[in-house]
DNA sequence: GTCTATATAGAGATAGAC
DNA sequence: GTCTATCTCTATATAGAC
C-alpha cells in the first residue's frame, strides 16, 4: 500500500506507541503529550496525522473490524455443522494474532471509552454470530455460557495478571477451556 | 458503628453514587462535579468526606479486602482437600454478593487506575491462595487455567455485555463453568 | 456539614512559520 | 511533516464564611 522504504511510517509508529500507552495507563490516563514524548516529537505533530485523540483509538479498533466480519461469514457458511459453537470458537481462536491480543488488552483496559465510542455505531457483528450459534430460543444461561466460550482468550487475559504467559501459553489454555466447556 | 438514624450516612451515599458512575463512565471519565451533581450537592462538600478523588475509589476497594482474607484463611484450612481447586472456587462463588459483583465491575472498568492504586501496596492475598492451590511446580498453563477457574464470575461479567442476566443467572453460569473446568 | 469563590494546573486543540 | 507559541476549557483541590 504505502511506499514503505526505510523504517515504519510515522502514522504506524504513533499507533504502536499509543496502543502500548493506552493499554498500560488507560486512554484518559495517557495524554497526547505522553505519546508525543515517547516518540520524540511534539503534540502538534500528532494532530497532523490524527484529527483528535479519539481518532487514534478509533484507528486502533478499526484495524480489527474485518476479522469479525470474516468470523460472521465463516459462521454463516457452517451454520449446519454439528458442534458449531466449539468449531466457531476454535476457528476464532486459530485466527488470534499478537495484534488481536493487543487489541483485546486495549479494549479490556478501556471499557468505558470503547463503549462510548462504539455506542450508536453499526450493530455489533458479534451479535449476529451469536444469533446463528444459539438460535432464537436460547435461555439467558445458554447465551451467557456461549459468550464465555467465545471469550476464552479474553478470560485468560483477564485472569493472567501476575503470570507472564507467552502467546502460545495463552492460546493453549484458551483452547483447553473452549474444549472443556463444549462437550 | 456510626449512629445511623434515618437515611444512609452521607458518606455511604457518596460511595454508592460514585461506584455507579465510575463503573459506567470510568474513573477519569467521571468528574467530582458529576458525583456532586448526582447527589445534589457541591464539589466542595465531597472534600469534607474524602481527601481526594483517589480516596473515593480506594474506599470502594477497601470494603472488599476482608473477603479475600477470608478466602485465604479458608484455603489454608482445607489445603489437604481433594479437588481443592474446584472446592475453593465454589466457596468463593458462594460468597458472591451483589456488592462484590459491583466491585468486580468497577475493577474491570478501571483496570489501569486500579493497577496504579494497588501497585506498591501489600502483596495480593489472592497470590497466596494460588500458591496453596497449585503448589510450587505448576506449569504456566496450569497457573493460567486455575486463575481462569477462579475468575469464572469475572469471565461471565466480561462476556455478558449485551445480555441482561440477573445475579442468579450470572452465578449459575459461573458455577457451571467452574464445574466443567475442574474434572 | 455545606456553601461560594477562587487558585492552579494540565488537558486537548489550533494558528501559522519553516 | 514538524515546530513554537498560544488559546481555551475543564479538572482537581483549597480557603474561608455560615
């Protein structure tokens, strides 16, 4: 796409640094100045690349949208499968990259901000996936259970404070959980 | 303790309102003014009851400390039990009150703030519990898995965005998850 | 215990030169 | 594309009267 010659493009560098800071200190605990300092540039320069602070985190989230669309498509194509919940959850798991993990951490660290920014947005494609997985008559308990299955990676991330698991460790445990929860 | 005559004490009223706002809009997304307005008083009045904004959220968390201490004690007393992980997780589950759930939501909504406020504090008693549950030679995977088991309620809460489950629904699903994960 | 008034600092954001 | 300088607003927090 872009004419990437030597290092990374400035915009990508900004996103990279912002992702780390937002995840660690929180969106509102991170000032534009913090990001600029970490990059060795001034606040003003950031506004050349992004119209405002929200725009930075919006860009971070936009990068992941297509993945959920792909999941929805996959689920539609396999709607008749037996054991669809487990299969879909494992399919989602198999697509988990380090980038997605970072985005998950970002979202977990900034729930109120993400909620604010996504309310009024397009309807969550994840909801469509659950409709397909569960059918129209699922109990509340089954709805909750299915969501936990699908959020296995999130659950491991949430629980992993204090343990320094590698990406492989996290995915392996998430996979084990998915299997144990879907007999 | 306090001479509670008519309504709740003002301090408790403040904590109640602050808990809701911090959970919904986030700690830094909620101003002292927001809290004061919701209570029909002025910002200054809040500073009579709490030395600063951090103090409010610190009080909120302090209220839960004894519960973890109790869990640690229970685990020490049952250290020789077979199936200790499941038993301890279910014991923890059985002590889950609406107040604890709210505290969990607060913590999940404000991870960076909580981290900042608890770093350098006393060592997490939860860590001691996991030491007892796992022993010294547990693999990273087993450590992660045990933490997920214990965080079943958190996992359900995290996954339950978009589903309006009652307290009973949430606890029932969490219990089911604990059982399924601990054969 | 609650108020009015105010101090102070830091945030996000813009203008305009280079 | 990055800078300096600056604007403006809002936040936390305090002083002191009642």
